[in-house]
């Protein structure tokens, strides 16, 4: 059994465990110990004790610890990829890309942290020197999802620890086995005792205890909007800070002058990467009527080229969804759309373990497939008259995470960028995208409290202290 890690000790509870099964074939995987609220209390108490030591640790030493964790991960890449593929159903290539991206980002956080500075501001008074500095919040809770079970946790942990925030981490139960590899890497570093704690277990118990703990000053959560709102409400009762990256119904706008072939390639990638289980994945395609039919044909043809199957097979493009909920949501949305007048141009079959990538044409903006987050390999296409209507339809949602627009007009691209209510906009590329050199965060109900990735992530995990020195007589 894989164990908990609290205050520099691996702990095996007397009872309680997670018994993962593979979405690939239903086989039983190695068990992982499940924590309890009492374990959360122990871990948070350890972070309280470690706060001063970690804060006072030279940032270069903290950066060395993060790089050491990345070294450990790099040395275990093959084992991690194998675990992730069978536990969450990612294809081998997707799993490897995620691990390699996590390592790169971890090293970037270490480099960025030593350059994270305050600023000098010009005082209105002659004999005063003003400046700001960035300081850690202190005891931090990190709660992460199963769909990117390696990169998202590694990013949050690296950003928190390198800026001096001691962490208690609760990973998604559906990815707890993958999470143990991350825990092992961070446990081997030179971080002070109590700076890093690992408690798998149900979000409803362990996650709730962590987000509601009175000593936790910063919470980083990636997951559903509904859970994020509950966490934010709980944190607000004690004025704790939250970094929330939540759900999306991300649109791709394809305008009259778009390169349809290029757009189709990006749409199919955005809809089906990770079996569609991406918060920034392509969830709606909004195309102007002059190129709509051509786009439907191109997206349909490219979707039909995808290979669905065992993610361990190098030829597989789309593996299984993580659970029955994804299959049921996808099937419900397809059925409701067809009953309301949409048509399936390819796919539509949903088996016991796999979902055939599906293209839905003639979708109306009010259909479930266009309003509710799917999180599966479904591509709904909506026809609109012009650019203005495309932007209006794209904005008609409670979400605002990541959008894309395809156009050859720089003027139209800027008009769409200005009009979209979205945390990110990609021009002529897939919206299912992030990189360390750009912030990643949502508008409206897709996120709040700061940005994810790069120096913006580090800034979100630090608080600003204002300093005024009066040196007059």
C-alpha cells in the first residue's frame, strides 16, 4: 500500500484505503492509503511549525529543492507514464508530454522565484523611501484534479514551496497512485520537516477538512466550478486567499476568411485530446455561415481518422474516459441535441469503456451540448451570421476560460480579442493550450483569485508588503 506523508514521515493508517481500478480494462491497481480529517489536522499543524523555517530559507535553497524534486521525477519518467496511463486512461504519448511539461515548469518556477521582486515607488514626501516586497502566505492547502494528475499538482506544489509556503496536498482519489510519484519526489528534497505533506482521500472529507481548516491561509484548487465556489465560500469566512482554476465551455470562433483546414485540425485536437477531459478543451465551435458547411465536412473527416482504444497502444489517439459520469453526460447531450434537431455527422457510439469521438452539426446555442460542460470527446458546431453574432454566442455562458479565433484579418482578430469575455484567447491555434510563459486563468465562473503558470502563479501565491522608511530629521 502507498502511504501518507506527514511531517517528514511516511504513515500507513490503521484503516481506510483507496482501491483504484483502471478505466482501460477494469483491473485492480495498487492501493493507496486514505487520510482522515485527523491527518489533515496533523499535517496543517506541521505546516504551521514549518512556516518560519521555510520562509527564512534562502530562496536559492528553496529553488534547489524544487530542482531536486524535478531530477527525481525525471529519473522515474517511464514508471510514472506507465502508472498514469493505466490509472487515468491517458495515451502513453499524452502522459509523457504531461510529465515532461511538468518537469520543465518546475524548473522554470525555481528560476523565476529567485527573480521575483517587489518594486520601489516614488513617495510624494521628500524624505521617504517606499518599496514593496513579496512574502508567502504561510500554511497552504493544495487540492488537485484527476484529468491532469501530474502537471497541475507539480505546478502548484513547486510554486507554493519555492515562494515559502508550506503545503498540505490532497490529490484526486481517481489519480492517487500517480500522485504518489510526485509525493516521493518532493519528500526526498532538502525542504524543512513539515513543509510538504501528502494526504490522499475523498474530497468530501479530506479536501473539505483542508479547505475549512482555520490555520490554512492560502488555498489552490483546480476542479469544477461548483466545488470551487464552495471552497471559496468556506475560505471567505476566515479571509483566506484562494487561487481557483475552474470549469469552462470553451469556444472556437471560425470566421469567413479562416483557413478551414487549419481550423479543423485545431478543433479536432482541442475536442479530443485527453479524451476531451480538459478544462480548456474545445467545447463549442461557432462558425460563420459562409464557411460552415466546409468546416463541418473537414472536422468530420479528421475526426473519423482518430483511433480509439487501449491508451498503451502507440497507435491510439483517444483512450477511455475516466468514469461512467463522462460517458453518461456525453450520451445525454448527444441524445438531447439530436432530439432538438442537431445531427451526428460521425461517431455517437458509447460503449462500456470507450466513447467514439462525435461531431454534432446544426447545434443551437441553447442546447445542452452548447451550454453544459461536457468533458468528453464531443464537438458541437453552431452556425452564426457574422463575427458580431459569433462573439455574442461565445460570451453567452457563465464560463470564460480559454477561447480561440480563426481569421486571416488582423483587424478582426483584435476585434474578437477585445470582445471575448475570456481569460485567454488564441489566434489561429487550438484553445486547448497553456505554456509556462503565459498566465492561465478564467473570467466569470471559470476562476478567481489569481493566475496559473509562470511568474503570475508565483505572484498569486505571495502577498505584497508595503514598506515606507522615513529618514528625515
